[in-house]
């Protein structure tokens, strides 16, 4: 049984065109998959469908053999931790309190228990946020907020982690650290799926890429195959170039 | 942090309960007309009768009403993630008033029985809150738009109340006018019993949702990803708020601003965590309305100001200050 199995997955907003159109894919952990594609290709919608936050109009999205959108929310969130694209803004709680929201799927008691606090400490440690625990979330920078939300997802201790543009507000140092953390999660046995516009970083760090174009999955494979330059040029309408430096590292650049 | 929070929540619960109990214990002894305490201690009339049959039930009614309205205010503010969400701004109070006034105006006798008015107020509150919740979830209205919708609904309900008032006979029109001013009157202990019977389980349910309400206040996208069924909690919360507001409004008439002032003052003092805030709102709201009612019946004694006037005079400037400092 696959950890994630997408079969003929289709989604439309109202009577409009299909935002996600007949996607067939599957994945098992551990792994680090990037979902890439132009704006409006359906990347975030696909992530929402996997997270069970949207109901497909056709097809199915199965997690460990169960239909995601039909699972009880708490059970689903013990399997999948989802960090949405839009960072909540005016949250008057502290970093510690935000991270602890990751423990909601494990119990509806009024107060957190020792297990919850242990998971929170580990998440704070992994995201280097120990010194931020008493800081107000609303007073943090965009990048710090993104790290806190990632910590909350880690605190959720789900075997699958879905991240929608997690490095959108990060500087190069924090972005590099975030990718290292995602690789650590993969090494810890998790299946990590990331929506990103950074094709170069996806090529560098991910072991698999899903390329979307107008809701369709046009490539699914290892980065050097899925992100083949001619295909990227057709999808993004801009020339792409693969380079290799003297140390053998490959880079992906684009532009006319 | 967890143990600290548990201890803090326990402390706030204890102190707010003790504070409310102290207020409720003292206020019945305060009144516009002098009371002979010797006769009262000996249980002799008329002081004993006034104390037991008028002041104590009135204090208890003020406490129950204040607790319900304040808890409903905090609940709506969490569900809509908007500081200005209250039973009044969502149109729930006006709808409950319309239901109750319809029962008073169209009822068969000179005075409609209390179950009829209760049911009518609950139906009014329930219909409006269902409409607001449906607009929020089906049409995906933002909280600001829902509040504008609530204001529009409130205007329509007020117009219909005035229409019913103008069409009612003299006796019923007076009865409606008195009721609309929002007042805490002495009621039978059986009515208080029924009120407590309806409010206690709903309030308990609201308190039990405190941790989930914290996450809901982060926004739907985040809450859903943490395992919260936002659609369900919103419907349940709106229904709970409608019961809290509808049942109390049926007995007291519309009392504005309690659901705004108390949660905001306490939020500023205690922070945003609903595990601390909601119990404080429950007891603090009760104590606040007991104090307002005591002011209403003593400050211009022997003339008695409807408590809705006192809360509005306090709440109006507070509302402006809140908008100013947002």
C-alpha cells in the first residue's frame, strides 16, 4: 500500500477550468519531492487536495489506502502536517504557543501534556527557535514566522510533511538551513512534499520533481529528467540552462 | 509552560469566581431605599421579602445574563477572528428581540407566557446566526463582511420591531417599550432555574472548546491543518452563542455592549488564551452586569435606569476607544 496515491485527481473552482486535471502519481516515504510549475499551474491546490483540505471533483487522493478528504480531521493531521502558503499575520500568541498548536490532533484536552511539550522542545531545537519561545509571533519577521510554522508542523510528528513555498520569506542563509532541515526530515523517514518556485534548489536538494502545467502533471521523475531544459522552456516560456562547475555540482539557470 | 498555564488558568478561575461571588453577595444589600438590616437578619417583612423576592433574584438574573452575553461575545470574537464581533454587531441580539417582540405583540393575551417569548427569541437568534454562518461558509464571506451583514440584519430587525410596536395596542406597546429598554427585573426563582438549566451546559461546552478556539483564532487555513473541523466548530459555536443570547434576551430584553466590553477588558488584562479568558469572561461578565444593575437602581433612586442604558452609556465610549486604539 502506497503512503500517497493520486488517481485521476481533478479539481475545479465552481464551473471554471480544471485547476488540477487528472493527476496520477504515487509516493512512499522517505523522500523529498518538489512540486514546481508556473503561477496558476495548480501547485497549491494539489497540496491542499493531498492535505484533505479540498475535495476532488473526480479521482481520489489516498493516504495509506484511505481517502484523504473523508478521513476524520484529527486522524488525517496525525498523518499529514500541512503548512499553507499564507502566513497568519496578527496572531497574539507566543512562539511556544504557536508551535504547540501542532499537538491539537493528539488530544482535545484543555492543556498540553508531557509528550506535547517534549515534541515542542524537539521542534524548537530543530528549527533553532529555542531563544524565541517567549517572543510574540506577530512581532517576528516573515522568515522567522515561516520557521515557527515549520516548527509547528514538526511538532505534529506526522510521517508526511507538506510545505507550500516555505522559503518565500527566507534569506539565503535561512533558506539553505531550511533545505538541510527538510533533508534531515527525509533522513528521519518522512515523506516531504514542497511547493517551490526555486527550480535550482529543487534540482539540488530533491530526489523527485512533479512538474505541473495548467493543472496537468507533465513530468514526474528525478530532477535532471523532470527538469529537462527544453521541457522547462516550453512550460515556463523562458530558456533554461543546466551548468556544471569544476567540482561536478550542477546548476539550473534561466533567462534570455 | 503547560503546568504554568494550568496553574494560571486555575488561579484566574478561582479569583474570578470568588470576585463574582463577592459582588453578588454584596450588591443585593445595596439599594436606593434604606433597608432595616436587623429586621432582615431576623427574617421579618417587608425587608426580608424585598431582599429574598426582589433583590436576590434580580442579582442572580443579572449575573446569569452578564455571564452569558460576555461568554457569547468572546466566543464570536474567536470564531470570526474580529475584535468587534459581538451578539449585537452580528444581529443576534436584534433578531432575538424581534422574536420576543413578535411573541409579545402577536401573542393571544395581554402578556405572553415566558416559554413562548423564550422560544420566539431563540428562534429569532437561531435563524439569524444560521444565516450568518451560512454566508460565511457557503459564500466564503470574510468576517468583516459578516459583521456588515449583521449590522444590516440588525437594522431590518429593529425596523420590524418598530413596526410591531406601532401596530400593537396601548398595553402591549408599553410592555414592548419597557422590554426593549433592556432591564433586569425580579423574576420567579423557577425562571432563574430554567435559565441556569439552559445556560450551564452550553457555557460548559464553550469552556471546553477553549484550546480549539485558540487555534481557530489563527485563521481557518492554519486551524484545518491542525486537525480542527472549522465548519463544525463554527456551526456549533454560533448555535451555542445563539442559545446564550436568545435565552437571556428573552427575559431581560436587549442589553448591548456586555459582549464587547468584558471580553476586551479581560483580554487586555489576561492575554488572548481562551483557557484563561473564557472562565474570566463567564464570571467577570456576570459580576459586571450585577454592578451595572446596582448602579442603575441606585444612582438616580427612586428613579430606576434600565440596565441597558447603563451598559450602553459605558459601552458606547468604550467602543469608540476600541476603534481608536485598534
